[in-house]
């Protein structure tokens, strides 16, 4: 009986070794590009901010050093980002390197689109009329409404109770 107590306490005191932590490595899918002579613009949408660098190239788009198709997997978001190039007929003229922070994927796609539009306008001022007519140069200022005091969400009231 004392022997079983000893083995039980011994089993409790021995600890398992913690698994080794994984070291985060930087993705190297995008080629190392010098962005010194790039056209720079900042795009914003909801809580997202995109820093967009545009260099003459073949039409490749990288978001956070990842190809656009991998970062934004939904075709709708890829279409949103490509809209400024479609309006201006510059699909294969420039490479884009965008760095996005904050918000969700939809807001980030809108921020990159806004940044690309501003960079295109900065690089080629004659494109301003086409981009302005399409509404791509205007920052979409709609943001989530804040939660109010005494209410469950921004507009959702508490459930009515008769008794």
C-alpha cells in the first residue's frame, strides 16, 4: 500500500518537457526589391491602413510580401484590388508592393485599392479624371459605429421582458 502511494506521488512530481517553440521566419515569396525610386501612397478604409509602393514592372502585386492571390484568397477581394488598373488600362505596367495593417480582409482590400489609385494618380496625373469619375480617389469614410451605454451593441437594444 505504501508502495502505490510512492509511485502515485512520483508520477505527479515528474513534469513533461515543454515542446520547443517554433521560431517565426520571414516569408521570402516576393523577390527582394529596392523600393527607393518607387511612387508611394497611403490608402485607408475602415480600420485598415495600406502603404503602397508602385514601381514599373510586369503587373505583379504583393501584399505584406506575399503574392496577392495567396493573401486575398477570395476572388472578390482580388477583383477589388485590380479595379484601378482596369479603369486606367495599366494592368501590366506597374508592380505593387503593399504593406497593410489593421482591420479585416475586406477593409484591407479597400485600403490597398485606395493606395493604388492614389499612387497611379501621383505617377501619371492625366489618369486623375478616370480615377475620380470611378470614385477611387475618395476615401470611404464609413466605419463601425461605437457601442453605446446601456445597449447590447451599437444599435441592438436589450430584450423586452413583460414580467
